[in-house]
């Protein structure tokens, strides 16, 4: 556990994002499925739109390999997804902006899939009178259990970057992995911010957390929007939201990104 001072800094560095109003009611005729941290399996009809709603405004993490197969439109708490063709089961993380909660959807494109709207409800939080379907999946036959979630890994990375050496405590099963420490100018959309990887770690559950140095290129103060950090991230956390003008002591901060792949793979399209 990290000392109180570091926790306070991270609290101020909670994920910064715009939150849009979310509808309180499920669409008419929607199937309500309980999210209990087990990936939810959903089939998508080829050539037809399916609506998936969540408890709050969300941001999907569209896998690269489905970029040309899926059309995903996001309106507040709802995803409107259309599959152009059939595809095998692929996992897509969806982040709830207000809470930072990550939902995992195992999507599959099928010609005969239903178009019934789906409403995702957190187990134990469904509105009274709502019929909730509990989806279960067979446990994976291989691979370690997910020991650490997004925030423990983020706190660990922040500790490695900022905490005094005497306060740094190891996290069992988390090991340092190599990362190319060169400027990646295309990662931040708009090129207002210079991004340089500092260090990366891998947990035994297969998740990676990477610390990125963000440096302001503008001659004025700049509020960083973490959604502009391109890549397949499960979570993005800023140590400080506001960067001072270029050349000031405050023109630099650190971002922590969590991914299912190595940094170079999660950000591959923007490293050229």
C-alpha cells in the first residue's frame, strides 16, 4: 500500500474526462445483464445495429483487429454497434467515464444473432422490478487469475516514479519490462504534448502498466484530456491535469496507461 501522500496525489490525478448525462431507464424490450466482473458474451448480427447500454457514460476500447469490421457509435451511456461481417469472439473493454469501472465484452459477429437491445447493470445495483440475467462463462483452462486490477497497478507505477526509494515496496508478481524510451510524437492527438515512455511493468495476470512523461509544447497553460492519448488502454490516469507553459517547472507530468499488450503493441499505429 502506498503512503498517504502518494494516495493524495493520485486522488488528485483521477481520470479526467467529460461526463455526459446518462439515461436512467433501459430501452423498451431490452435484456438486462448483470455485470459481476465476469466477461459478458454478446453476439452481434451482421449488417444490423445492436444497442448496448451501461449505468453511465462510457468510452469503448475498440480492438485494432476489429477496426474495419465494427462500426461503433457512442452516445452518453449507450453503444450502437454494427458488424460488417462475421468474426470470432474478440474481447472489447468498455470504460465507464464517471467511475472508471471497466466492463469486458466478448463480442462475436453472427448472421443469426439477435438485435435485442442490451442493458448492462452492475450486480446488486439493478433498479427494483428489473429482471436481470446472470451470464456465466466457463473458467479459462489456462493462465493465472487476475491478481491485480487497474488501480493497484497504477498506484504501483506512480510509486516507482515519484515515491522516495525507502518507501517503494515491491508488488508480488509485477516485474519490470523493457520499453523504448524515445519520444512518440503521434500518441497524443493534436501534438500539443510530447510523450516519452519512462518505464513499464507486467503483472502476472498479463496486464501491463506504463508510465509516460507528458511535456507541454505550447507557450501557455494546457489542460490535458486523457482521451487524447492514443492506444488500446484499459485505463489512463494523469498525475496532474494541468501543464504549465513550455519551459516552466510545471510543463511536465506523468500519465499511467494500463493495457493488455506491451506498450509498443498497444500504441503501435502511432509509433511510426
